C-alpha cells in the first residue's frame, strides 16, 4: 500500500565481459503524494523510510466520512534544510493553513481539521534530504458539533 516499483519493468544481465544489468536496478518507493478516502490511515514521504529525494512536490489529500473531522499527527518527522510540509484545513490549498512544518517541528503535535478534508503539500528543494515523515490520521467526531448542541441546550 502506497508503494510502487520504480525503474525498468524488466532487466537482463548483459552478456560478454561486462557483467552488467541492462538498466539501473528497480526500486520500491513510496508514492509521491496520494489521495486517501479511508477513515484512518498513514501518509508517507517519498522513499520512506529511506531519505526522500530533492525537488519533490507531493500532494496528499485526505477525505473521511462526511460530518467527521480528522486528527493527524506525526510518528516520524525529520525534514532537512529548505524542505517543508504544509497542511491545509480543507479540500485544496485555498483553505486555511493549519500548519507549515520544517525540521522536526511537527513531532508531538496533533492537528485537527474543521471538516472531513485535509490537503497536504510537501516540498523539497534542490539540496539536502532527510528521512521525511510518517503521519497517522483518523476520523473523529467534530467537537464543534457538540458545542452547537450545547449552545442549543443552554439557550432552550
Ligand atoms: Ca532540502
């Protein structure tokens, strides 16, 4: 899940005295970005748990059941100089920014959306890479919903 094979679909051992493969060895890499619709799951940076590459621009979108919110936190978060993860509280990057994280800044935090959508953008620049991130998310009942009910009760 979330991985794909990168490289030539078939390689052959070249004959003669060279003893080389016909193409670079294929690798199993994390997808660069994804759209997920499960009520809970994991988002990985490209290549995870190996270092991500330079010059990435990865988009992740999360949609959970309508009427629910989303809790998201980082199990691992190590970005190198110049790299950033932005998390938007909605279905695209016109939404309010919940947070923009560099270095290890997202560790220990839990972000909560106000709707059933989150949009994440990961950028790496042209030099220095890191381990990246492993984010876990799950849907939750929106607290806002309770507050609305509470207000309704107290004014009744
Ligand atoms: Ca970098």
